[in-house]
C-alpha cells in the first residue's frame, strides 16, 4: 500500500464517522399518520426559514460528507487500478 492509499483510507474512515454522527444527531422527520393525511406542510415563518435551522445545516453537512466519501472512493479505486 502506498502512502496515498493509506491517507485516502483514513479520510474515508473520518468521513464515514462524521456521516454516522451527523445522521444520529439529526431529528426524525417522520411525523406519523397525521402528516400523511394532512400533507404536513408548514406555511409559518419557521417553515419558510428552514435553511437557517440546525437541522438544515446538519443536512447540508451530511450531503457534503457523502459527496466527499463518494469522490474519495472513486479516486482510490481508479488509483488502485492504475497502479496494478
């Protein structure tokens, strides 16, 4: 294993742990049968400003970490194929 593969493996492990922790911290979006029947749409001030909430930031962080995980995995796979 080269140093690049080891560093990529460490980055993959860190990104995986961050994703797990961020997902565990997020609140459940499941509101049960009430939202399925009523639609669950919230047209209040809070509902319009959901991009500034803690959950929105955690959701954004989850997406960023998932993209990083995906890109590093592809890069390591391609690098491994080129080296062999």
